[in-house]
C-alpha cells in the first residue's frame, strides 16, 4: 500500500477517534449522567444554609421575654486527635463536661464525629479555638435566651436545641416564630469558601416574626412573688394565679408556683413545667355559686333580696344531706345576696334546684365551662361538665362547685363575663386580637351580680380580707376538698383554697383569680387566697393609676341603676310626706327623721311655732320629739340635721 | 488612504477581540472581589447584630424586676407599699383620704 493511502487511513482513524471523543463530550454535556453531575457539583459547589433568626417574644409593653442569639457547639473527629489525654485536659478548662467524660469521647477512634459541648458562648468558643487542637471544630447553633429566667416560664414554654418550640407559647406559634431558613448551592473557591455570585444569595432568609403577648411583665412579677410568699407562708403544695383584662379577657398574667428557670428547663421534672392554670382542672368549690345565683336571677326565679330557708345548715335531698362548709354555720333564712356573701351551700343548692339541671348546664356552658377555651395554647383543658340528666343531689353539688371541674383560666374568664356587664370573651394571649363577645347574661343581672359580689367582701362576708382600701372589690371565696385520684372520693383534710374577683367593682379593670393546693396551717379561701388577692389587686390599681374613690352608692351604681333606685325610693318618700302633712293637720308633730331639708321646711311651714334648723344633711331628730301635740304652748321646734 | 485602512483592519479586529477578552476577565475578577467583600460585610453585620442581641440581653438581665426591687429596698432605702397605702402615680385629682 502506498504511503499516501496509509496516511489517509491514519488521518481518517485519528479523525474518527476525535469525533468519537467530541460526540462523547457533547453527550455528557447535553445528557449529563446523574452520578457525574453530583460529582461535578460536589467539586465546584457548596450548599449554604442561611438560618432564619427565631422571632423574639415581648410582653404587651415591649419588654423582652425571649430572645435568640447564635451559640457555638464544639465537635471533634477523634481519629485526628493524637494525644487524647492532653486534649481532654485542655478542653475541660473551658467546656462543661468533665475531663473524664471528654476523654471517653475522644477515645472513640472508630467514630469520626462526637459532640464535646453544645451551645457555648462566643467567648468560650474563642478560648477553645485558641488552643489550636487539630480535629476540634465548631458549628453555629441558635440559642434561646430568657432574660427574665423564672418569669412567665410556664407560659413561654421551651425550645429544643434545633431551635424548634417544644412547649408553651414557643410551640403554639412555632411557625410564626421560626421564619424560613434559606438553602441554596453556590460555587466555591479553591479553599472551599462560597462565592456569593448569585443574586438570590444576597437576599437574607425570612426571619421569624417578633411576637407581642398580652402579658404584662410587672403584673406577672407581682403575681408570682405574692403567690410564692403565700405558698411558703401556708406551706401549700402549689399555687396558681391568673389576671385578665376585665373588658377584653386578654391574659395579663398567668403564674404557677413552683416555677422553673426556662434557660435550664430540663433541670426540673416535666410536671413542674405544666402550665397548670390552663391544662389542669379541679373542682372549683364555692367560686361556682356565683353562677347558680346568676342563672336564677337571669331566669327571674329570685331577686337579690328573696329570702331562702337555709334549713339551719342541713338540707336533706333523698338519702343525702347537704351541709354548710363550716359546721358552726346554722343559717335560718338568708336573702340571695346573703347566701353569696356567707357562702351557704344549702342556699345555693336550693337556688340551683329552682333553675333545674338542663337550664343550669346550658348556663354554665355559656360561661365557658365544659368546653375547651379558644386559646392558642397546647393542651388547654376543657374540664368536666357531666351529661344530663343530673340527679338532684348532683345538681346541688355542682351549684357549690363539686362534681364539676374547670381550669383556673376558665373560672377567671367566667368572672370576666360578669365584670364585662354580661359579655363573655375567650381568654387570649394576643394583644388586641380578641374575638367578638357573646352576651351570656343581661346587663341588669350583671350589675346585680357585681353588687352582690361586693357584698362578699364587705363586713360579714367571707371575702372581707380581699378588700383593697379605696377601691370597691367584687369577688367570691372558694374552698373545695381535693379529689383522691388513687382511692376515689375526697382526701381528708386537704383543700383547694381560692378567690375569684374583680377590681374596681363598679368599673372593672382587672379580673384576678388565685388558688392554692393543699395549704397546711389554714385552708379556707377567705384566709389563704383572699389576702393574696388583696395584695395583687392593690398593686394592680396603684400600677394602673386608677384613682381611689369614696365607696358609696353614688360612686358605685351606674346611672341607669341610680334612676331605677330613685324611682323606687320616690314612692315611699311621697307617702311619708303625705302622712306627715296629715299629722300636722291633726296638730301632731310628725316623724321627720331621714327627711331632707327641703321636705322638713315644707312640713315646718305648716307649723305655727318657730322652727330652728341646726346642722347639715338630713333630719336626725327633732326637739321636742315626734308625736308631741302642736298646741299654742309650743313656741319653738328645733330640727337637728346630720350628714 | 483606503489601502492603508484596509491594511490596519485585521489588526484592529484582533485588538478589539483581545480587549474584549481582557474586559471579560477583568469583570469576572471584579465580580469575585466584590463577592468576597460582600461576604466579609455580611459577616461583620452578623457579628454586630449578635453583639447587639447580647447587649440587649445583658440590659434586660440587669433591669430584671426582682433585681430592681432588691436594689430599691437595700440601696435606695425605699420600702414596700403597705396595705391601705394609696400611692397615686398618675391623674390630676387629689387623692381622697381614707
């Protein structure tokens, strides 16, 4: 074969080989293999995760309750550690685990990754980095800080190491707080550093939203402090307190004692971390009498002054006997107001029997009992409100808060409905995000209830020690036996003492509910819970700047009620005047006591004798006294007025 | 003149091509430089934000209510409000004597 032919063949073969290579190259470029693509990406690209900042939690006034910062976690590759003894000794100076623990971790040569310590501060990280130990590295991790430590711990809840909410508000609004982390691939340089060349990498990740809760840090602190002091004083097992805004049912404060430091939540057993005010229910005791009486008033079955026979403290229903909480209380006849003020079990039982089981159950449901409150909090309890029919004895028991369970927040919300002139709102942690209110009792019945509840804190009432000087207080004490969950029935000598009320009674601003589990030295709500209510309510009034008022009918009754009362009073006064004038015509000095100056002058103008008036206010007495004959011998009559 | 222009043309084309290549290379280098600068600035911003958060936490911890109360009672000789003691903080009316 000629040389030229050979060269042509060689040229064709080389050309074909190149063509083959080019075709393969084109194939790889146009139809890349999955595995090869991954290899290529690994070589030139790096995955960047921009973590979003978890939103902060503030109270209603913008004070920080929970804030997120960046922390550093220390890891090691044990295979790269040459002298684990030396490394462990050096690291133990700055890290939390002990020398022996660190040594054990670093000795695990079979594994390439071990955590040495989690979430350390920047200062510690810098100190560890200065050691220059090969095989020791750091990873950034978010850390949640609660600067107020114990404050509102049960409400705030906890966050896991991965930055996800695990309990409380942190889990309830986790999505809102979390934001959205941003993950994308970027090209990297020879040293592995990302090259920020893509426009989308310039956009920061969407941070979590900051959240403002309805809580008020100052009220929260005061509530927790007072509960803790009283818990120690009465040697109680636990204490719970709730403060609601009376108009909106916003939760201003919610406290459970014993408390825990949210920064170290796992140092206490899980039961200490439960927000018992929301997730636990119990028999509320006498604080429920308010609603039996409100139901009867709403149905028009009784009036505040209707007399009820309280059977001298023992009321037989079938084979069972209802007794007063205090065996020394042997009431004969009490008005409905007095039944509430003196907390008569027999009286409230009789009232509930008048209302009937079906209507009473519906009524309680309207006030939020037996249903889960629409509150954005995990595990909110609904309580037990048994299905109908109720036996008479059961109905009587429920009237004074036994045989029914409710959470502290449910009871507070029910009292808020009375304080809010008969309009119920579910309690809420949102500022200004409350729902439409529902009317559960008429305005007039709510007013009547307010005044009857004020009677509870007046002289002779069980809640006398709940008074706050300068401010009218409405409320009700409660003392319930603790249920024995092991053996059934009630625990002997163990009680739940509580007080529910609102202040100032004529224009409520705060609804406060406090309860103590198993106080040892005293156990009545009037002795244990009412004084705590007084302290908290007094502080709340001072803090809010509400001016103290002179406690009188004029200041407390709303205008509509004043008009009704004035009309009711009008008639007897007119009758009294007519009778007095008739007596003057018969020449007899009438009884002027209690008359105002105008009325006294009108009558004295018909008397021939000189009339001298002394003092100010209403007629206290006359000289001579009533019944004296107005003959000519009588020269002078003195009318003494008194304010 | 025309012949001279025709003679220069290939060199001009070559010059334009070379310049364009230089501009492209320069632009790419500038992009890389700016990206590093941005990266550094982001790091500084993050550090500043972090320092701000830490200072904020420090401030909140120092003004914790229990701490303030303790300081008020021990250092400032203030005392706790007693029951019945009316402290009028706001408002313009005279407090009614109780």
